[in-house]
C-alpha cells in the first residue's frame, strides 16, 4: 500500500533519494557559484564551458564525455579541433537540471525529490545518459525513483505532474504525464476507507491523507472517514491539460459521474474568476445533484492541502486566452449524463463562453446540455448579455435556442421505446410517471419564460417578432394560467408606447383571456394600453366564468338532479367574431359600454353571494330538523326556498313529505323541472 511517511526505496529516504556516480575522474569537493557562473572546486583548471540560458558552467570534458552521449558527440563530431564551449538553450529543466546532471557526472551525491525529478529525468534523456556509457547511469536512477517512489505517493504524483508544466513535450514523450495521471486517478478512485483523514483546522503532523494497510489504524482515526471529494482541491491545482488527463483517466476507471461533475465545477470556480457568484462556494452549485453535498461543502470550504505550503497561492492570474482554453477543455470533458452538474453552472459557463468567443461547435454542445435540464434554470442565470452585434440588451435568441433544445429533449424522452421485458402494469406506471414529470417540467419552463419575457420586455430594442416567437414557442398545455404572460405583455406595452393598433392586437394574440385569473381580468378591464377588442374579450370571458361558477354551485345544491343549464364557453375565434363593431367606433362609447358591463357583473356577483348565504342558512336549518318534532322549522325553511325559486307552496309540501305524507303523482313530477328552469332563467 501507500504510506507517504515511512516508505523507502533501495535504502534511500522517500523524499531525499541520494544518487551518485560509481566512479569519477576528477576529484572535487563540489560546485561553487559566483554570480551566474558555476565552478568546480578542484585544483585542475576547467577546459570546457557549457552555457545554459543565463548560467555558465566551467567544467571538464572527461566527466561529461564518460556519461553523456550528447556531449561525446558534440565534442568529437565537431568541426572545431578543440571545442571549448557549447550552448544548450533547449535543455529541458534549464540550468537547475543541468547543475544536478553535472554533479552526478562528477560523482557528487544528488538529492532526488518530487520537485526536481521530472526536470532531471528529461535532462538525462536530453544528454543521453544511458546504460551503454555506464551502468547505473542517470536515466536508470531517475526512472527507478519515478517508478518506485513518486508513483506510489499521492503527494509526489501531484507535485511531479505540476512540475511537468514547463517540460513539454519531453515529459509527454517520456510518459511522465501519463503515468502520474493514471497514478492519481487510481488513488482517487480507491475506497476512501483506506485513507486516514485529517481535516484542515486541526493540527495534524501532515496535511495529506496517509494510505496504509490498516494495520495501525486506531478507533479515533476510524471515525474520520474521508469524504468522496477529498481529492478535488489537489487536482484543481493542475494545469488544464493535465487536469483533463486526470479526469479522463478517472472516467475510464469508473468513478461516479456526479463526482466527476462536481470536480469540474470545483476546478472552474478556482480558475475562472467570477464564474461562481460571490458568497456561494462550489459546493453550493451542486444543489441536490450530489448526495454528499454536505460533506462536499465542508471539504471545499475547509480545504485539504496536500501540496507543500505556498503552492496553492502560486496560481497565476488567468488571462482571457487561457480562460478560453479552460472553458473549451471543461466543455469537452463534461459527463454526458443529465444532472451531473447544475443548470446554473452550465448557464454561467455558457455566458463566459459567449463572452470569450469559444468555438461555435462547443457552444452548441453546451446549449444542448442546458436544454437537457432547462427546467432547473433560474431567471438571473438566463439574463445573459448579448455579446454579438445584436441591438438587444439580452441575448433573446440564445434563450430561444435553449427552449428549442428543451422541447426536442422532452419529445425524445416521451417517444423513447420502453424495455420489452417489463410488465404491462409497470410500463403503464412508468409511462404515467414520465408524462407527469414532462408536464410539470413544461409548466416550470413556462413560468420561467414568462418571467424572462417580463424582464426583457423593458428593452425598447426588443422587436415584437422576437417577443411573439418566444412566447408562442411552448405548447398551450404548458400554461394553465396566463397571468405571467399578461404581465409580460403589459410590460412590453409600457416600454413601447408607439405601437400601432394592429401591432397591439398582434401582441395580445399570444395570450388566452380564458386563462386569466379574476385579479388579472379586473386589471385588464381597466388597462387603457390594451386594444379595445381585447378588453371586451376579457370582460366577456370573466362573465362566462361567473356563469359557470353559478351553474356549478346550483348543481351541487340540487339534491342530485342533473344540471339543465350548460352555458356555452366559446373559443377565441368565436369571441372575436362575435364582438360588436360598434365597440370599435371610439373610446367614449366604448368606456360607457364597459362601465355598463362592469355594473351588470357586480350585480351578478352580489346575487350569487346572496344565494350562497341563503343556501347556507337552509343547510343549517336542515341539520336542526333531524327530529320529527321540529316540523314547523321545516315549513319555514322551505317557505324561504319557495320564495327564491318561485315554486308553489303545494309543490314544496309534496317534496318534503308533509304531515299527511301525500305521494306526488307522476304528472306533477314531470312539471317540476320545467318550472325550475323558468325560475332561474
């Protein structure tokens, strides 16, 4: 297993592997630095100068020739008879790596650590320090340290991968990046029970988890099991290309996609300033998508720093071109499954992608991802500014595309074939549940679109066509109430007072007056911005609603008799065709007629309340007349009913069953419904 503190390889300390050449030709006590120049501390004068960047190394030919194939070739294959100077500006690792390689050639002990091993390994490959020249040469020893020390340690793998950022393409060609990425992925996918966890804020001796064989685990440590997202913070320190390599390797090893999505969100929050809103951590973006959101937030806010002190604060400022590359890379590695990242995160990523001019293909892919979970969006996230040459303040076309992707996704899910192995009952229940979810999602999206239209309608540059197309994009069944749509229309009329009568009528066609609530109808009846025909239509639909309510209320109190009055509820076309032309001749005559209709409407409402109160009184009297002794109360109650319904006293006595219990003849029963209809006509 991995014990990051006690492991040793070939008798060397884990962090400070000391290597040296078995033989050397020049005795020396070490190197001395004077400014930008290095000198060998020996009595033999140097005969060879190596220039690496701004540093100069005054060395001897023989130690370099005996262990470096490149130096051997440069010296003996040179056209100059006595070559005394070479320039190695393209040496990977720079002057620091060459200094260690030169010390190794002189037989000086070199400390191998996670911070210098990648540069030294690449420099050894560049200098061709192979086994053909000397057994146990630098390539062999650096490879052994990488394989047996670095790759067995989580901390060292992160550090080496971080140091490979300045060693491209050497680190890639030598498979250092691939091996470290797979090592990190393997450890991240391991069972968290194998980690001894130490939270930040406590004074542990080491800040990284210890991988062990559980032999020395104590009960106190077993109570602090590592959360599944313990690796987020360390992996987020990597450069984007190395982060992509790690995430790709983690996907291959089968980690849960919701954890992968959470890691991507955490990385984006660290490297893209302003992506996550202030006051909310990356854990807040998870919402209900991550079952371990509580533990995730604690680890993100507290942080687990397995890297040496100061590394986290050394993240450079990300420029616009680097942010574009980060966003493009993150889009490419997003898990294809739904709900692995929040819709809010996707919309903010989409906002940044449009602002930074990300590749159109990736933007389209991201829009499809937003459409898959568009019902989770919120209004602030949809208010994306228009970064193109559009005259509108907000990108309405983008929201239109997102809505289209949502509708396509809903249609695809509803028409997807069910598995044949399921029983008919289970298939029916599954279908019903899916239909209900689809309808609920469409209703949520309809409310969201109405709120969005209300917000963007204040923009005077928003054309009527764009408003109408977005309002009519959803099917009619998605809206059970058009109050939100009416609010958006009224807001648009306020911001565009110069609309013609034809344009106002065209705008109001997207609204169904029969789906307005009573409050919205009352507001619309007094709204002078609406076309006159729409006002009349609203008043008529409200009167029809009250008639329906009266008819339904009477039917419920009719002791089980069927309702004989069914008012005709006309559609929008019939209402428009039946609107008198006289109402359109002028506002003066129209307002008078509207006031008359409102007076009649108030009268109907008062009559309805009076009838309802009388019926409640009769019901209370009926409860008191449960005993035969209270026959007089029955008579008084039904006399009141006869006064309301204009029925004769004889018919009331026959219905109740008076003192003589006369049975009504069939002819009287046939006449009663006709007289009842006349009484309420």
